[in-house]
């Protein structure tokens, strides 16, 4: 009884995991098709603070690369 329940739960979990991975791949393809120019990608990364931008405390000897 317990082993069958464990199998069912693990199969459901595996199915949901596969659906999640497929959804992430589709989303990544959609984003890559929309943002084909490098400038648009850089602007979005700057918005999300993933690449250097203006910060309150900057090191004057080594300013962030923009």
C-alpha cells in the first residue's frame, strides 16, 4: 500500500517537473526571439541590476564598467 502510494506521488512529481522544464525552455526561446539586438538586452540587464550601472557608493579608482 505504501509503496504504491510512493510510486504514484513520485510519478506525479516527475511529470510536474518535466512540465516546468518545458515551460522554462519555451519562455527562454520567446525572450531570445524578442530581444535580438544587443542594446535591448543590455538595457534590460541594467534595469535588473545584473550588469554595472550607477550605484550610490562607487569606487572612484575603479568605476563600474558600463
